[in-house]
């Protein structure tokens, strides 16, 4: 019995040892393997020694053997799972682990942070009944003529008052301005005019608006001074009293609106985007922009302020669409400088550079290169001279004035000592460069050694004019740098990646692309959708459409009268629509003028009529055509009603009809018929 008890105690100790070995195995592989081998040796020894023990002892021994097998099986599994490449052991996640739920919770919180960051519209006040109406009067579906009205129930502001250029068939028309009919309707609620920058397509119509009605004008220094210069030309200097110079990043109250100007890079100095705070929410209007990180003046786009408003929650973004089809980023203005260096280095004679007169930074770069190569600077062209003088007088650019010469002094210097900066990059027939090319300029004519730089891209519609002036320059023997230099010109408008950056910074609830043709706006709208704008929150507008926007909706409410008014710069006045129609008819169909004396008693011509035609038949057929008209008049007079001869105006209308019918039938033209009839 004692021997049996001792044996049972030993078996119990072995069992406890085996259990401890298994616990240790789950924590450490090597020690666990060593202990298991020792345990196996002990168990085997005990089994041999106690072959003749009692039944209970045999039972315990069998139990120990079973435990050994489990331990060996565990060791085999551990050996299979042991890493062979020293990589960290991956422990499968268990649903019951508390730290897993913490990770999931953190992920959910971060997802909400992302949603709130990308869509800060939740900060808009959905309980407000406030709303704002937006009405573009120009600049949509076209290039230029930008003008927009923002209004509440009690007040309104106008954003820019620009002009555009006429089509080729608008004979005698110099510029186009928006129709101000809607402005007249809401005149009493307009609190002011907001100016984003000084380009003609944003300020060019200001004198014509102020001839009818005047409002406070808010803007930065250069745009206001450029408007003031226009007022001076129109003998309206007294209207400068309406100017209100603003400081960027400083909101000011204008009617029901709080407006802040933010710096934007563009192809003209001192451009701005605006933030318009209303009770309904904040509206961001970018104006024309690009995102130039290395601008000439060192003042990049104020991305921080734009991002600030984006974080606060923006109700509506209206943004420049001009370059929406251009992929990537627009090049920095600084990239033009090295190209100028190469051209100046190789130039043997005069360098003549032409660009937009408002692109002060481009002009500034050319002047810097000219001075570096010891050339005197001659600026030619009224708008070029005026804009450079404004920029220098306000301190935007600084150059020694004694290095500038007048046009009549150019020939006093050697050709390689002169840089001429002039207007005419768009091939305008009255520009200084055009007159130089056809040898009609008083002081300067193009020479074979001249190096011409056309540092401007053709405005849509001006391609033929630009091509024409290039041909004239080449015929004169000059070298012309234009499209063959990729960095001779860079755009002032944002390409797709810059538009995306603007959309991501602002994160608007509603988005309306502006500034450009319909296809530009449509492509910009798609970019907006790609950047998270909901399709239902995108609206592609047209001039005259009025939309109403609130935190809950954006919808069209009405269409207002809009259109174009024709301006003759020689008269500085408007041209009636019917005059334009008459001019187009005369240009396209021709003119027939008839002077006739009629005998009312016998219904005949007293003498042969005088017939003159222009643009209808060749000069050599004038006599034959006059004979045709004479026969037609005789027939018409014989068949006319008796009472028609009592009123010469009625008789003239009858003659106009029969002559036009003849021209349509024989010449397939609808000429303007101008009859003058004297009844005897």
C-alpha cells in the first residue's frame, strides 16, 4: 500500500509538471521544447520501472502517456508555425479583444473627420430663410464682357463692368458693352460696384455705365486708377469721387454684404478674389486667376485665406473657367524671363516686343532684360504708355526714367542699343506694330535685322489678324519669335490642376463656373464633380439667367433682359441696333440707290433715273443694271394704284419692293434699296 501511495504521488507530480510545461510552451518555444523532452524521458523511465504495478498504477501510467502525446502534438504544431525568415509573428485578431474595438472606433472617428473636412457645409445655417440672387449680365457663353449682380431683398452689388470685342461683321463697332436694362430696374438698391482687377473685360464698360448712373466703386489701387484714366478720357474726372480704395484681407460692409478682397495671381498686377458674406452664407468669386507660386512681384495667391473660408463653410463658388480644357498647371510668369535672355543674346539689331498693354509683369521682364543688355527703352502705344506710367507712379514697378527714350529718338542710337515695347500683339490694324510693319509709322519702320517678339497668344477670333501681322513682319525681313518659342508667353488663367486646388480649398456646397464659353463652363463643371461637388449642386449658367441660392437649394427663378450694346470709340457713344443691321446688310448684300422724278398725271418717269449700286454688280455692268431698273420702274408706275402718287413715302416703299424682288430673282441677293422719289 505504501508503495502504491508513493507511486501515486510521483504520478501526480509528473502530471503537474506536464501541465506547467504546456503553459510555458505557449509563451516560449525553446524552453518549452527542452522541458517536453525531459518530461518524455522521465515518463518512459517510469513506465519501464513500473511494468508490474497494480491496476491503478497502470491506469495512471496510461494517462501520462496520453498527456505526452498531446505535448508532442503541440510541439509539432509549434515547429510548423515557427518563423523561418525571422519576420514578426502574426497573431490573428480575436473578436473579444478590447483594443480591436478601439481601433474600429478611431477609424470611424477619422472617417467622420474626413467627411466634415471635405464637406463643411454642415456649418451653414439650414434654419435661415435668407437667400441671395445671382444674375450674370455678361461674361458667360463668351470671352469678355464680365458683369454680375448679387442681390438680397434690400440691397445689391455689381461685380465688374467689362467690355468685349466685336465680331468681324460688326462694321464700325469698336467695343461691346453689356445691356444695363436690369441695372436701371434695381438702381435704387445698388450699394456699390466691386472690381476684381484692371483688365478691359472687367472695367472697360465703366465710363458708359457712369454716364447714366453712378455708384461707389470699391477696389485696389491699380484697377481704380485705370478706371480713373478712362474717366479722364471721357471727360468725367469728377466721377473719381466715387472711388473707395480697399485693403486686402480687411472685410468691409457694403449694403447687406460684407466683402473681403484676397490676393490672386493673374496676368495683371493687383488682382483679387472676393469673399462675399451674406446671411445665407459666404460666396467666393475667384475673378480671373492662376496659382503662380513664383510670381514676378513675389506675392503668390493667398491660399491661406481661401482655405480659411473653405474651413468655415462656403455656400457658393463662382470661378474662372477660361482654361478648363488645359491639363496640368499653367506655367509661372517667371518662365518667360530665360526665353527673353536667349533672344536678347542672339539679337543683332533692334528688339521689338509686343504684348498686352495691361501685362505689366511681362513688360517689366522685357525692360529688365533690355537694361541688362545696355539697351535704351522706347515704349510706343497709348495704352502701353499709360499703363506703364500708372504702375510706375503707384510704385508697382521701378525703373530709372533716364533710360527711356521717345519714338523720335530711336534713330539716334545704334540698332543693338534699342528695345522697343509696343502694342499690336493681336494684329490690330491701327496699332503701332502694324503701322511699323507696313511702313506707315512716322518714326519707326521694320528693318531686316530687327528681332520681333510677339509675347501674347491670339484671343479667340483674332487668329487671322495675328497671322496677317506676322506675314507683314516677315515680308519686311524681320525675325519673328512667336509660336516657335514655347515659353515666350504663358497664360494668366488657371489650368485644370489649379482649378482642382481651388475647388479643394473652397469646398463649396454649390458651384457655378463663370468666365468663358459654354464648353469651358461645362468642362469646369465636370472638374467640380471630380472634386466632390454633387451633380445636383452644379449649375451651368447663361447671361440673363437669375438664380436664387440659400443653404437648402439653388434654383433658377427668372430671366432678365440682357445683350450687347455697340460702341463707336470715335464718338464715345452707343450705336443703335438697326444701324448695325443696315451695315451688315450693305456689307453682305450690297446697296442700290435710286433717284427718280415721277409724273403723277401720266404715271411715267419724267427723265431717266439715277441708279448707283455698291457690292451687287461689277462696275462694268453698271449701265446695264441702270437700264434694268429703269424698265422695272416704268412697269411698276403703270401698274400702280392711282392714290399712291399722292404720297412720295408710299411710292418709295413700292419701288423698294419691286427692285428688291428683281435683285433676289436675278442676283440672289437681298440688297439695301434706298429710293428717293420726287413727284410732279
